[in-house]
């Protein structure tokens, strides 16, 4: 069995970067996905791959419509049975953020919040307003509150921000932080990998941080099995398989591969660690983290 812990569905008209003028994106040219990507197409993409559950991750609808996004995905889940869990959006830098979170909790599939904190000197890779949001005391307090609601926080940072992310994890010990895309290794040079590895080790020392093996083709813009294997091996070594789980990042990865090839590359990367590790990465960890 496989749990896909990171995928999106969308309607083009709800996403300005899909329906308006072309905007530079972190994953490069995206003309093939500037269209609706409904749940039916996602299910066709994963057909025959043994996927038994999936977690929808918010897709950056306009922030005033965060509740509308969760409502629409929930309605799709009621209609089709997929997805089984939803991660929505709330601006956790606001002092009243938990009121917005409470409104999302009326949807029973909600399991967490993603607010993208990644900042980079390269404007193309920059999403957050500044590089040190992990140290914002209001954000830290709100993320700590998520744990009291049994919600996870999807943590998205670059290697240079991981020291601050570790401090965020310390400030919210009862909240599980899910490290997106295995720490977003964007610099494959020796120095870049060394910086990423040091940051990952710092985060791995926090027991409330788990790592999501997803989006590993983002910066290469291709499916590269040796790259997937390297990141997977390092992440499993640091976090252990009981704190790692697979996510497809579809349809983004659909820009350069198909679901079967992507899953096969991840399975090959995990295989050297044994069957117990594979059960954790492809099923058990995600089921525990997202309460599936």
C-alpha cells in the first residue's frame, strides 16, 4: 500500500498564476498544467500504483479564499472519496490566525496548515516576505497552538533557514512539523549539499519534525533517479524511516514524468533500507502523521 502525502487538484480560474499572465515559478515553465487538474485525472494518473490514500496540500488560492479552497476540496472528497485528508492555509503571522484555523476545522478532513516560509536570494525561488519568519513570535505561538488542535504544520524552508526552523520546532514541541520536499535542496554543488545536510541534521534532532520525500525534481526539472536516491538515503539516515514519508507533488512533477515512473524511483531509493523501512515511508508514517 502507498499513501501519497502531497498532491494538489485545482481549477484554473481559482489560481491567479494559472489563469492570468504567465508568472515565473520555482519549477520552471508550466504551460502543460495551466488548466484544470481535477480529482478524476489525478486518480487516472495513479491508477494501478497501489495508492490507497492521499493528502491534499493547499495550492495557493488567493489568501482571502483559503476557506473556499478547503470547502471545495472537501466537496470533491464527499463526491469521490478522495482525498482522505486536507492541509489548508492560514496566515499564522496574524494574532487572530487561530480564528481562521477554527473555521477550517468545521471540515472533518482537515489535518494541518501550510504557510510557505521559504525565502531565497534568488527572486525566482523566493516566496516568503523575509528570511527569518521562523523566528516570528506570533507565528511560533500559533504553530504551537496547532498541536493542541491535533494539526500538523507543513514546514517549507531552504537549507539556509533550517537553523531558524529548528528554533521554531523547539518553540512548538507538541506540534508535528512536516518538512516539505526533504528540505528543498536547490544547490546540488558540494557546498550546497553540505549546507543542506547540516541543516537537515539539526532538524532531525527535533523529535517533532518529520521529513516528506516529495518534490525532488523541482530544481532539476526532471526525474533523476540518482538524485532521488541520494536525498532519500541522507534523509532516511538522519530521520529514520518512521519519520519519513512519500509524496508525489502531482501535478507539478507531471511536467517531467508520470506517476508510475516517479513512484518507482522512490521505491528503488528506499529498497536498500529494507521492507520495514518501505512500509514506513510509503504507508505507516503518513497514516500516523495525518491520522488516516
